[in-house]
């Protein structure tokens, strides 16, 4: 069943003749070197959830002062990025360096509050059969009109295919490629088996990457044949990096929209105030208050909370680790990626997990009573998780090679087959 997660999510670059752009001063977060070359970069990302959107928003904020950006996305990510870059989704606005274009995307299908594997697979197959081909043709025209010199994708299938046809390099930046590139021998055998199955969908999803970057809060050894992969931490928003952690005695909880009501009752019975994000504003349930997504307020609460009780997304886990917050993760039974994230977090000694469908008051209370046991491991990673500068460095180095590399297509075939897959991978 876990294979549904990824089955459904399933020439030479021209010389730059534009003048160099002056780099803004005074921002100590921009640690990556700036090479003084302005470029036009096309970016696509999966629209499901907020992890992809947060990662790309962080990257675009670091690139937009020096490059022109054209973003293709859908669903949750479209809404998130539209709020992050006001006017970018409005063709009439003009004038900015970031433009957002809506494209068809794939989202999970739920029935009765639970992931519906059958409907999700059917939706993904229908997308591939009816929409993917025409979308690639459309993006090819968009790349030509934009004058794109580099493509970046976060687990979206159309832009990689269009970039290959257009003859420009592709940088793949996502979390999902850990399934192909990482040694997963520390996971239970049944999760290793599901990872193997799911990796085939990842391999087909992103093709012909010139550079492959895996963003994850965990960093096991790379598999043989994947030594070319760049391992980075989660891409953290400036607000997270600059936040000052403290303990104001409440819990933050980020939950997916189909969370069972029993989970909310469990949180209401835990003995501490709980601030829930992800379910929208509604009437309180005991000590549980519900808050609309507000990026600044969420980061403030995350920095001030005692701990996090949450869905097990890679991005949020990385933010919490950076701020030194112990976590009780609540992965869905049918969501293999979240289960793997949960096992890695527990293996790091920075938190624990229990299934969303099984969590009860005793699980939360046991977690709260043992928070001190996570502090030594958290101290080792706190403040050290941000991988944004490393990704910017990969992109800038790739752009710098435009005038040196003779044939980008030959280079792709040397460095990678689909998604950067090396021999023995």
C-alpha cells in the first residue's frame, strides 16, 4: 500500500550576455558564493502538502535578487507560494523577478478521512495518460518564451522532460530521492522492501538530472553508485534560522486535514495547552486551540513551544530539530515516507513516534514525561540543519559551467541516467 505515495506524486546553454547583478549586502545567511552571473531559472514542484512549497520558497528567496525565476506548480504549493510572493501569480502585475504559473498536478485522494490508495493510484495513472504529455509540450513553449537557462525541480515530472527536450541542465532538489541514493539498512526490513518498490516510481518521476540533491534531516551513507549525490539538510526559512528557541509551556501540533477527531481528543487530554495548525480555525476543544496557517506566527510558536506533536514531514522535522524541539511524530499507517522519517528520527534519539490511527492519551503523556531523554541528541543538531546555502552553491556552480561545458546533453549522460542514477544504483 505504501507504494501509492510515489506512484501518485509518480545543446549548449546560451552564453549569458546580461550584466552582472550587484549582490545585496548585510545578509549573513547568504553563505553560498555569488558568481555575478544573472540567469533565467525555471522551477517546478509537487503541489501536494507544504513541504515542497516551503523548500522551494526558501530557495527562491535566496535566488531572486540575482536571477529571474519562473515557477510551475499546483494545489497547496500554488496557494502557499502566491502568498509568499505577492503578485507573482498575476500576469498583469509584472515587474518582479518571480512569476508563478499554475499547472495540473497530482494530489492524494482521501475517503472517510484516510488515504485512499486505489483512488490515488487511479488519479495518478489518469494524470500520466491524459495530462503529462500535453503539459510537457506546453512547458517546452514556456521555456522557449522565457529563455530558460537552467531548470530546477522538486519532485514534479513535466519540467524535467521539457528541460531535456529544450537542452538545458536540470538540478533535482527533493527529499524523495533518498529512496534511491541512501543506504536504508537501518530501517525495518518491511520498510526497506517498500522503499525499494517506491524507488522505481521516483526513478521514473524525475529523469535526466544533471545534478541530484537530496534534502533530508537524516544523513546515512550513500549507496554504491550514488556517490555523486549532494546531501544537504532541510532548506530552512530565514524566520526559522533567526528564531530564538525558548519554552513557554505549550505544545505545537501540525496535522494533516484528514486527521481523525480521536486524535484531537487525545491532545485535549494531555495536560498542556496545544496549538494546532493545518486544520484551519475552529472552536477550541478543551485546551486545544486551532489556528489558520500564518507563517510568521507558526514559526514564533514553534520556537516558543515545549515540544512538537505532528505529522512526520521531512521539512517540519528539520525545522524542529534546528530549534532543538523534541518530537512525537504521528505518521499515517499508509504513508510510507512518513513512517521512514519517523524511524530515522527515533534512531537519532531526538523524538519518538506512534501511528496516527493508534495514538492515545497514554502515548502523549509518556512522551511528555520523558522529554529530558531527548536533550543530549538534540543539542548535537540544534542550529545546524539548514542546507539552503549548499543548494544555492550547486545551482551557482552549474550556471558557472555554461561557458565551459561543451555539450550539456553529453554531460547529463556522463553524470547520470534518469534522476542521476549511477552504475550499481
